C-alpha cells in the first residue's frame, strides 16, 4: 500500500525514518479526509449565523444604498432624515405614524414604530438582487410652528371667507344636525384638492396634504360656531356709517382689517362727525373676536387635521452574500508543462461576501480573497502522456476574485509522479469561473440573510408630481414623491 507522510513526505528518507510511524497515513485515506474536512467546514459556514444586521438606515438608502435581503428586513432612521426636497418633515409635521409598502408586496403595508426622534418599520422578507419600489406614508399633525402662518393665510383667503360666511348664514339658529352637516361640508370644501386650505398648505408646507378630516376637527369647528358668528357681527359693526371710520374698503377681508388695526390704526381715524370712543370700542371688539377665532381655528381645527406625505424610493436589494463558491477552470503547472482542468471550492474566511463586486475596491482583499481546495481531474495540454499518475491531483491555495464571475487562483498541486511514483508538490496558477454566481445557482453556499451596501442611485423629492432631484447617480433611480 502507498503512503503519504503529510509534511514528512517532503523530507529526506533518513529524516522520514526518524519520524514516528503514526504520521504515516494512506494517500487515498488522506485525500478522503481532506474532502471530509472541506465539506465539514462548508457545512459549518452554511449553518452558522450570517452575523450581518438586517437593518438598513434610510439616510444610507436615499444616498444610494441597497436594502439587505432576507426574512426580517427593517428600515430605520431619524425623523429628520425624512425630507420634502431639502426641508426636513420635522419642520412641517409632528409625525404620529409611518407605514411602509413596496410594489408586489404580498402582505399588507406594515406600521412602523416611533421613539423620540427615531423611527423604524419592518419590511418583512425581501428577495435578493431584486428591484424594490418602496413607499413610505408619513402622517401626523401640522407642526405648531406652521399653524399660525396657515391660519393667518386662511383668514386672508377670499375662498375661505366665502366658505365661512356661508357656514355662518346657513347654521344661524339651526339645530345640531344642520350645524354638524355644514361643519363637515366646510372642512371638506377647504381640504379638497383645490380648496382654500389645500392651496395654502402647498405654499406653507410643501409636500403635505390633509389626509383625513378628523372628528376632533369637526367638533372644534362645531363647538365654536358662536365665535365665528360673533366675528361676522363685529365686522358688520365697523361698516356702520355712524362710527365714521375711515380707511375701510368694501369687501375687506377680516385678516387684512386685523393687520390694519394692529399696524396702522391711525389710518382708521374717524371723521369729525364720527363717534371716536364708539369707533375705538368697535375696533377693539373686532380685534378681540378675530384673535379668538384665529386661536380656535389653529388649536381646535387645523391642529386636529391629519396631514401626511407619501415618499417613494426606487432601489434594489443586495445580491446574495456567499460563504463559498464552486469554480471550474484551467490551471497551468509550469514544472511539468501541463495545462489541466480543475474543480475547486473557494471559501471566504472572513465571512460571507456579496456576489456583486461593482462597489468593492480591488485592494479590498477581505472581500476578494478566498481559500481554495479542490482537485484536477483532466489534462488539457497536448502531451501524449500526463506526468500525473492516475490523472488526479489535489490542489490547494488562494483565490482572488476579479469580478462577480471570474477568479484567479494560485497554489500547489499534490500528485503522484507517473514515472517514479513519488509524491510531488508543484506550484500552479490559473483562471476559473464561479458557476455558483450564475443565475439559478446563486443560492448555493449563500447566506440566508444579506447586508445593506452601497450602489449607484438617484434620490428625488416631489410635490403634486413635481420633483426636486438630488445629484444623479448612474444605475438606479430613487424618488421621494408626495
């Protein structure tokens, strides 16, 4: 029987004789042992935890990152990461809910959680290397910093003034049923696509639309009917000729008159025949009534409306992360002048690596370097007789990924010399193709979960189908639309 003495085989005969006999192992058994150990390593790698987080930051995603693939992918970020163009949504909304969905999703849209200024939303299972059309629906209340400006603009709106006047006229001396119906109609009218409030929102808080006329807003409008009627009465009082107030223009809006009273009251001097004390009293009463309605509409109506933004991002999931690859190729053994075919398994010692190497630097050896073990089973050269006994050789070494499919391997070939029957170890070099990178075979040796990484993409924000693109990337298109 033929034996190999592991490293002992490369020593002189005298040195080998000095070694303990227990180091001598049959060559065929050694080869089988190596294969067994190789399969054990691969099995361990495949069953071990991938060690990569299934969470991706939204800020990285809109800058060109990829979503990880796997069973439990979660998107997270800061509330300030959510933007309408260059404006953080935190300046426009007090966010209360975030929902996420994507085109082709089989399960319902998932509801996220918000803790302080951080949010997260589960996306569920995502396939590898797949286009994802992601939609985030962000809802909440209009930010307090914007409410005052919105209500001021609303009170200066002809459209809203007509709606409010009609509401007061129709509901005066009417029962609760009529008041409730008209209040709902008023809010529906001003929040319609061309309504007064919608138009103002487009100016003050771009991207934000009213998503729901809440019951609280209806209650606020209905409960303060008397104050709206009082404001209308105070405005009519000022037009009484007996007061002799100058500077009032026909059809002047309450908001315009209020600004005139606050900033240029001297221009409203009464005529010589006018009643100055009575005029001052009327102006003060109107000012008080207007400020009360302003406060009511801000806190009890506008602040209670549900508003939201819909944000859309087109991205992709990362390609499979691989623990190992199975290659076929050709090696050159210069010492014996033979070109041979080989089969080899390349194991990535630092954990799974992405198949896609487009964003992996050539010097990133941790993502390109692999340990190689395999066998050469055929001679491709034109030699009439191979120098390798039995035409089989065990090969080992290292591999270096050139791209997703091709690799260059270096190492040693262990074989029996056909003439002398000596066990030899010669250097080899050769290219190979990773067949487990081909479509349909990519799941072989793949991690069950992936990691997020960078890719080329675009990020855009839009309102009413108007977009505001960020600097363009090359491959994918991200958009944020409302």
